[in-house]
C-alpha cells in the first residue's frame, strides 16, 4: 500500500544504493517519483551513475522510467546521456532497448546527439541499439556521415581486436540495414574503407573490410550509371522534342 515508506526512507535507500529496500518499497506500492535522491535523481539514474548493470535490469523489470526528466532544480537530466558519457556501453544500449529518448540532444551540450557521440566513442552496443531504433546516419549532415563512417573504417583497421571487431560490426549493420552513401559521399567513404583494408592486410578481419568496400563501391557505381543513363535519356528526349 502506498505510503508505507516515509520520504526519508525512500530517499536514503536510493542515495545509499540500498537496492533491496528500493525494490521492496516499489513492490509495496511506492511510486517511482518518491524513490528519488534529495536532488530528485531517480533510482534508475542513480544505478546508472554507479554502473550497476544487474540493478538496472531489476529496475527496468519493475518498470522504472528510463527517459529524460527534471530534477529538483528543474534541470533536464538524462540517464542515457550519463551512460554514454561514462562509456557505459552495455548500460546505454540497455536503456535504448528499454525505450530511452534516442532523439534528444544532450541537456548540457545541445549540439550533441546520441548516435554521433556513441559512434565517436566507439560504443558498439549503443550504436547498434540506436540503429535498431532507426536512429543513425540519416540524422547527420553529409560531412558528418563521411567523417563518421571514415572514423569507423579507421577503427576497423585497428590492431586492437575488440576495437576492430566493434567497428566492423557497426559497418556491417549499416550495410545490412540497406544504408547507402549519397553519390557525393560515396567516393571518400569507399576510399576510407579501401585504405582500412590495405592497413588491415594480414589481419583476420580484412575479408569483412574487402566485402564492405566492394558493396559500397558497387552502390556508388550503380548511382553514377543511373545518373548517366537518366541524363542521356533526358538529352535524347530534349532533342526529340526540338
């Protein structure tokens, strides 16, 4: 029944990370907006800040809100952004899967977007989770797309196996999802993939890079051929009308 726990007990449980008491209070009917710190930080957000993946799972299972909200000062705060900026890849991905706001800018840095920041930081699981929510390169400018995919290509050529594997996974997810660079973006992106392929010569994952270079190279040629054919047809039609 709601009201069984005082505000002080709820607040102390969250601030001290007494998760058994937090979950017990929730089971007994206490609302999530009562299970906050003195500053208004939610229980789930507090678990994110402590990097406690297991507790986050329990809180999500108990339907703890995962979106952005206002703290006691009225400031917008975001569990997802705090996870991303702490490089908590698994936690950020889980929040996205649970329904976190994936379009919102960073409350402290309005110019930053989740996909851009996750990709820059090499957060593979977070980037893939964002792609799963249909958030990705289409949200960026042309220059940002070229830079982003080029950065992933460079990481894919890394001698660090985990870094390379993460980058290739994201690039393959983009290809599998049907993403194709615009014609003006294609050349620099394909060049970046080819450069990464050459750099990765002898490494186990070089075949994956070759496949990606071939795929996006073929896409680029296809777009150029289509433009040429359309131009020729347009030219012939124009002459015929004349």
